[in-house]
């Protein structure tokens, strides 16, 4: 018997999947249903699929047979995403294909057979030029686009502490860092995406989709918090001395069920 060993990133995606599912704006799915073809199985292209959380969330909310095409750069993530059986809302089969590709080079031709384009927790990893190219591809394909769980930079911890705002600001600056010559948009990506769709004349509706983490999500809260503080201190090393005792207090509160966290995201449906 073989046991699958997941990468740390895949483990993180699995840890956050339930919180993402609870946060997504389900009412946008109602609008999507009305846009899918009635004469045959819809083809849904999912960008940056990771381990397939969007597939597992959305496919059971749509009726009838479906064909999903999953895009990612990581072949191990794609293999994991395609491995599990998924069925539609009425139990119909869902066919899953995978494409290993660089999303920043996506074109309308790649999406030519799509009836719907989706993504989750993806936009913040793009640059301004990359957002323009992805939006141009989606707009050029002329199909509805559902982008969900995009960070906007807002974080609220209860009870609050004076250092919360400094850590949040440093973390957001870290999300906007330059990596390999690419300046990431981080929490600015959602607004940049709205503006890009507007330039293409594509109407967009948006919804809030915040994580609301409490005692029932203590493990996710602790893992998110460690990454949040770690990135903030990487961006601003002078925070480290104050961040160490702050982190110990906060993690103790999380373990005791006394810490709640709201992490702001937004969802959009374009077209």
C-alpha cells in the first residue's frame, strides 16, 4: 500500500479548503447556472486549480454532466486534483482533464471551448500586466468568468492589539513584493481585475467572501497567523522583536478558542 506524501503547499490548500467553501458567495452560482448551455455538458476551465477545491465546491452545485479543464503549473497538484471522483448536483458524472501551463501566457484561444472560466485565491499572485492578459483572455473568449476568494488586505482580530495594524500593513506590502522581476499586485489585484474587465466593456458583479475563523478553525487560524506574521517580519525585519511575544500571545489565544479572525476576500462574476 502506498501513502501519498503532499507538499507543504498542498497541505495548506487542504487546510484552508473548508474555510474557502464557507466563504464563497453562493448566490453567484445562481447567476452562473442561467448562463450555462442547455444543450449539452458545459465545459468549465479552472485557472490555478491547485488540489481542485473549486472543482469540488462548484461541480456539485451545478446540474447535469460537466467537463472540467484544470490548469496549474504544478503536475503533482494537478494529479491530486484529478484523482478524486466528483459528481454534479443530480449525480451526473463530471469529466476532469488537466493542463500544465503558465497562466500568465493564457490567451482567448486557450479558452475557446469554455462555457465558464473559474479561479479561486489566484489573482493576488499576478502582476498588473498579467492581470491584463488573463482578463483579456477571458473577455476575448466571451464567456462568464467567476473569480472567487481574492484577498483585499483587510484583517480583523478579536480581541484587538495595537500591533495588529502594523503587522497587517507589513504583510500587505510583502504581498506586493517583487519576485524574479515581477511586482505582484497582492491585495490590489481585485480592483485591478475590475478595472481591466471595465476596459473590455464586460459587466461585473461582486460579493464579499470573508473567512470567519473562530474556535472551530483553530488549526487553520494558527497556520494562517504564523504565515501572516512571518511574511510581515520578512518584509519589515525591525518588527521581529515585538512580533515574537505578540505571536506567542495570539497563538495561545487561538489554542484556547479565544481568538477570532476575519480575513477579507471578494468574489466577482464577469460577463
